[in-house]
């Protein structure tokens, strides 16, 4: 015969029982009938993506989940654009799309059908450097170089933004527009991280090119 203590539920038993009941309730009836059943995997959705990259027409068949960064690096072998964090935090993947700099890791390639995309390879070549590339060399604006393609694409866009009168958080007079200053450059380049700490030389390079343009 069972003693009262054998029937008594401990607090631990009660919690186990509660958790078990909850999981039974959470399983949809149809699936609960089939032991080990899982939802069937969905086939990837593939779309044709046409855009121009560095002045050249490109046509790719891409899984709609492919980022612009992976499309450039893995499908077009344009590995100048770097993958740093893949989370929009470092700026290493910066490219210029329809005149605006963006983080290529934060956007899907399929969202840029028909776009004009410029990567570091499209700005200049070893024999014919873009002025910003030449200024980075002149001012030692890099050490390991991993962040440099993103820094240069950003820097080119920064000068255009200032020229177009687009204000930043440190622009004092919104009517007069931004002027080229170290403060403006630092603020606008704050999305591009350099682990080697080449920041002051990067600012020098941008000021050099901006000054020449002015
Ligand atoms: Fe895109 Fe870091 S790799 S922001
Ligand atoms: Fe090395 Fe910027 S030069 S991370």
C-alpha cells in the first residue's frame, strides 16, 4: 500500500509536469500526431538582378536573400569591398549606389535592380588612381588596409555631400550649409571604423582632396 509520502508531489515534480503540459499544448494538433515531424524546408526564391557595376552591365540570378555585399564579392569577384562585421557597424563594405554611400552588408542585391553601383575598383586603377586614393597613399591614411576601400568610398561621397549642401549633426548654420572642416569630416566619417587608428591621416587626406576641389 502506498504511503502518503509516495503520493506527495515535490515542487520540482510539479514544475516538470507544468513544462510538459505547456509543450504539448504548443504543438499544433496535426504535427503532434506525427512523431518527429518538421515543417518542410522552403525552396529558395531566385530572381534575375540587373544592375551596372563600375560602368559595366551585370546580370545575375540571385537568391533573394543575398546581400549586395555578397553579390559583389562572391558573384562578381569584386573583393575590394570588404566584409568586416556584416552587421552595419564598421563601414568596411561601403559602396556608392546611385550617388549615395551605403553599407552593402545591410541591403539585399535584389533591392538594387537597375542601380548604378561604384566600388573601390571603379574609382581608379593602380595606374590611374582616383584623387582620393592618391591622397590616402600620400598621407598614409591606412595601415593594414582592410577598412580602406570603405573609407575611400565614404570619403568621396562625403565631399559630394558637403558640395551638395547636405548638413550633418555638426553643421552649425543649416541655411549656409556645411563647409569643409575636420569636425565635419570626422562626423561624416564616423560610420567607418579603423582598427589601426589611421583617423588623423584619413582626415588629412580628405581635407587635401577637398581643398583642391574647393
Ligand atoms: Fe558592412 Fe561592417 S561589413 S558595416
Ligand atoms: Fe587597418 Fe583601418 S587601416 S583597419
